[in-house]
C-alpha cells in the first residue's frame, strides 16, 4: 500500500471566469513550503433526549474549502495571488523623458534630482516609486532610485534614495521609467481553482471557488521573507485515475530568487532606517460565506473591508518613534527588498503611504540593545504625490 510523501505533493492553480466553475486552462504550478488546504463540512447532531440517553443522528451541512499555503517570497511567483488579495491589477509604471521635463541636474549632497520643466506628480510619479534612467542617466545609470518626496516649483525637485551622483550640467536628452509593475488596492473580485496533487496515490484534491481571504508577510532581518495565504473556497472533490490530475500540463513556477529582509532598505517616519529588527504585516479581506436552505454549497463568498495592519520593531536610538505614537502622527513606511547579484538589482517594494502607530512596547533584557515594537494600521492616503491606496506593491520585471 502506497503512502504519500510530502515532498512529492504539488500545488497548481488556474483563474476562474465564474466563481466555483473549475478553470479549463493549463494551470500554473505554485512554489510552496507547506499547504493545509482541505475540504470541510459543517456538522450538527441531534438534540433529541432519548430513553437510552444517547445521540442517534448527526448530519453534514455546508461544504467549504479552508486552510491555505505558505511560501518564501520570490519575484513574480505570487503575482496572481497578490492581485486577488489586494483586489487590484498589476500595471506598468509610468515613463517620462526630456520631452516631459526638459532637462535635469542631480545633487548628491541634497539627494535630489531636479527637472527644469513639467510636473513629475502630474506625470504620474509617486512617493515610494522606484525608477531608473532608461537613457541619458550618465553616472546615474543602472541605479534603482526610490522617490522619498517632491519639492520646489511644480514638484520638480525629486528627493530620492540612494543619493544620486552629482551632475551639475543640465542633461537635455534622457528617459526614465518607473520600473516593472505596480499593484494598488482595488475592488476586483477574483477566484481560482486549486489542485493539490498527490502523485504517490494517483489522487488529486480539486478545490473550486477559492478566493484569497488574507495574507501574512514576515520580513525578518536574519532569514528569508515569507508569505502565508489564507484561502476561502466553495467546494472540493477527489479526482482519481484518468480524471487526475486536473491540470495535466501546468506551467512551471517562476525560477526567481528569494528575498531576504537583510538585502534592501527601509524608510519609516521620514528617515531611512538602519536599526529596524523586523517587519510583519497582514492584509485581510474579511470574507464571509453563509449557508442557505436547499444547498450544501454557499452561493457567494462576500468581501468585507480590506484592512492592512502590521508591526515594526527597531533598536531604540532616540524618542522619535515613541513620540510618533504618542502624538498620533501619520507617517509612511516603505520596505524595499533587493536581490543581490545584478545591477540594477531586481527588487520588490511594499509601500504604506500613510500609517498610524497604535502602540509602543519595549523589550529590555540583560544584554544587547533595547528593542521597541510598534504595531500599526495602514490608512487610505489622499495627499498630493501619494498613490490612493493603503498598500502599494511594486516589483521589477526581472
């Protein structure tokens, strides 16, 4: 009798056109560390009081898919799931050139790039965007610049990190592009068919009508970044023999590098920080599904409010972050993770344009530095130069 080995189990998914109607496409393999997706059913037993003082009946109720899967965060691997989580759509970043901005100079000491014409904000550049010179960058070529602010006439002075090389003579022929793809929060409703293939048994578990209810992200300083998706689905079935697998030839998962919190940069409350000891955050759609009379499958999985919360911890170096909490100040948090080994580096950015710290606590031990922890709530921003989204995700194309 065969026993299923965990290492041989594969996950594949396909997008659904109609909630609960299995995808007919080839499917896409999914990288994973672990999975606990399963079909469950409500159960209710009889309350009848009998002379023998025992329970005589139990019935099954509504069917549902619950659980999820955990993986290590890698470039482009979870694009579809992130779209479903934030209810948005990946879109290419804006491009601009000397025809938009006339010319530019850059100043290393001020960490600015100043354009002679146009309006970067009107053109579509936003705080937190990572852009590159596609031409005419000179000594600033092959560098990922992240926008930290706008100033001057018509927002033409753009503050960036890292500091650019100083170019004092105006460059009149150039091009720039917000690199890769950006994802903002939206209202699109997506669902998937997910197959959990158990090849040692020649069995597949097929889960239909699956939506991404929530996700938890962990960006530790001494380990690989991880993401855990919580799935809520309508129904499932077991496939065997000629019916298995459902996705006969799924597309291979992207073979991209895995991000680590130690490689990159972080901005919090107006400053680039080098003392942060960890960032964790959660995005939840607050989904719900209700049983109906006459059917074991819920007709809909309803979305609730999209809520983004998290926690950032850092070595205590002054009172500024504690005062940010005490004064109920609104600040930004931007976490950029880079993949080493290429120039310009492949990257992924999580940008929270407007957050409020909800607390402040400290860990004081016998050794080492004092670590302070600050839980936060992300809010919808409306200021000029900010994306109207409580969370913005940007990633490079390679």
